């Protein structure tokens, strides 16, 4: 039986965790919303998705 | 020439008052919203200190030292700014202003133009100075902020703020206003206490102010020393939202904000903390801090309303109007200031 590894949730609201670290911590094919569900409030997730859209847009223009 | 005059040749009467543009009163200076350090030519040191004390159990023996005395010096050199326009009053000769010109072809000076129009240079410069004091940002600071990796947590700048900063038009070299200094100072992201922001509307403004209020360190709120009371600097546009929030149509009266007095004597506060409305870039941020934590550093505060008019050369009639002042914004105790929308 494969050993299950639990990875700690990278809380983006924790000091010291920037968006790069946060996005790197999300497993492939998992959305931000799904990753944060249960760990952050709906309001926080909504705010985060909006702010991350600025981050990804800003990265594209760099 | 600097005069842009859509004139009508004067044949009869002209209504006496000339309708002047409406300007923001510079309340930062007029009402003393911040601390003013004047008589600064250059390189003036602004110092902060704090002492961490640590109690130890008495033993009678020599104890190890515990605690820290923290000192911070920052050199402030105000940036020197000049406004200059040249103009030729000959372009006034056909219009209403010719009535106050003395007889003779040599004479094209208009008293009415001087007292009603040129007199507005001072208030305009004063308004611009206040805008720069709060909202100026240099291209260098803008670039440095753009290079940060954003984050949602304390110690990081949000991506939305980065976007908003990128949208600002950078100003004159060396002149960062208060909000630029709060966001990024001394080659690093500001140490402000962060409250993540959203689009502020009349519906959510009370809730957003509650977030700011909750984040203010209790010792800043409790400080009643005159001149060091806690205040919130908010965008001017939020004043309307605050009043709408207090008078929501069809809803029971909700006094989220206390509005006292009216007109020039109006005072608006939230939970006892006075709100000063200032020109905040993009109307997105607000800052709560002790009133004496922000300083306007200059040579002479009154310089912003002084201007000089004269001839550019003796063998011509072209004139100049100039204003000169120096200014540097400085934020102290930055780590105890609460930035909404940072």
C-alpha cells in the first residue's frame, strides 16, 4: 500500500509566504479555490482569487 | 505663451466677479493635519527611538544585560520645486481686462488680471503641493514596487496594490509622497500593519473602517497626548461614501460615522478616531497612525503660497510668474501605522 504523504497547507495570509511560494505549493491540476477550501473562509478565497489575478496579469506584462 | 484666453471684444459691461476655478483647500497645511518641520535647507536628521525593557528576577548578583535601546536616524533633504509660466498681457488687450489698463500703448498691465487671475497661482500651487505631499511617487519607487513578489500576508504587498501603483504617473525625481513612503521606504517594502483592501463603496465602507480600527495598536488609540492622537487619513472621495452610508435610502438610520458640524468646521470620526480626507493616489488606500508620525519637511511652509511676477527682460513685455518651495514627506513609527489596501 502506497504511503500517504500529507503536505502542510501553505496559507497565503501567513507572513513570509508570498504568492510565488503559495502557487508553487498547489499541486498540479488543483485550483486555488479547491486548495484553499476548508483552510480559508469563502470571503478570503474570493479576495485571494481576485488578488492573484493581478499577480498573474502583472507577471505576463513583465 | 502661457495665456490661453478665449476672449470677447469688450463693447459694453462685464460682470464684476470673474468666476474662478474651484480648488481644494490645502487642509494639510491649513488645518495642520501633520507635523511641520520647517527651516530645513538640506540633510536634516529625523530620529526615532524606542526602548525594550526586560524584567529579571532579582538575585543580588550581577545580572546579564537584557533589553535593547533602539535608535533610528534618517536624513531628510527636501526636494526643491519650481513652477514657472511666461505670459504676454498684450493678449488681454481686446477683452474685459483692457478696462483696467492705463491709457497709452505702452500700458498693457491689467490690475483686474493681476488681482483676479494671477492671484490664483498661489492657491493652485498650494493645492498641487498637497497632492504631491500625499501622492507623489518616483519612477524609481514605482519600479522597485513592481519588482516585489506580492503576497496576502503581513510583510508583503498585495498584487492589487502593485497594479494600482503601476498605474500611477511617476512624478519628479526624488519626490516620494507619504503613501509612496509608507509602501516602500529605505529600499524595502514598508513595515506597515496591513489590512487587505477591496473596492470601497457606501455599502462596505463601515465594515472596511472596522477592519482598520481593529488593527490599530491599542497604545496608539489610547495615546491622548495633544498632537499625537490617532487619526485616519482617507481619500477625499470616501467622504461622500461615508455620508451615504450614514443615510442609506430606505434603511433605518445607521450612524456608523460621527459627523459633527458643517462646512469648514465639519469633523468626521469613526469610533472616536478623526478622519482626515487627503488626496490619496487612486482613492484606494487609507492610513491610520498618530498625527505626529507624518511630517512635512520644508524650508518655509508659506513658500507654497508665495509667487513672484516680473518681466523676463527689460526690452520686452513678456512676464513670468514663479513659485518655489521645498518639500519632503517623512513617515515615522511606520511599524505602528495601519495601511488599508497595502
